[in-house]
C-alpha cells in the first residue's frame, strides 16, 4: 500500500475540483486586478504569486468567505491554494525502514 500523506489527499482533492469542464471559479469582475470574467481556481493558482498584495488579500477574503458559507469544495480549494507551490506539490516520498518518526517536544498530540 502506498504511503499517502494528508497533504497528498488534499492535493488530489484540489486537483479534482480545478480540472474538468466546469471548474470552480471566482467572478473576476468583483475583484480589481483580476480579469473581467470567471477565473477558475486553477488559474488563480497561477495568478496569485504574481498579484499585488492587496489583490491577493481580496482573493483570500473571498475564498475564506466561500469556504465558510458555501459547499465544502471551497474549503478544499482554499486549502489547496495554500499548499506550498499553490497545490503544485510532489508526492511525499515513501518512508523507508531507516526513517525515524519526527519527535515533538510538546506534551500533547501534534494536531
């Protein structure tokens, strides 16, 4: 069985939502700095690193608003865009028998 991390699962879920004939989109006409049309989440992933900080903040406000008020898909999209590289991650390398688990100095569970 392959070693799959929770980030891998998030990445796969994110990719499934941004691909296809009807990807989740934000109306660019409502955010100055975006094209005046629906902007699919996959395109947002490409645009975000190149946008002015104020525009990025407005996009994130809209993503969080949608994650809180709409379907769970927007939560996955927001989390996927927050991944390192905007969701363009590589697979987690499999753990070898020589790998040691990470240790924590806290007394509680790492959540």
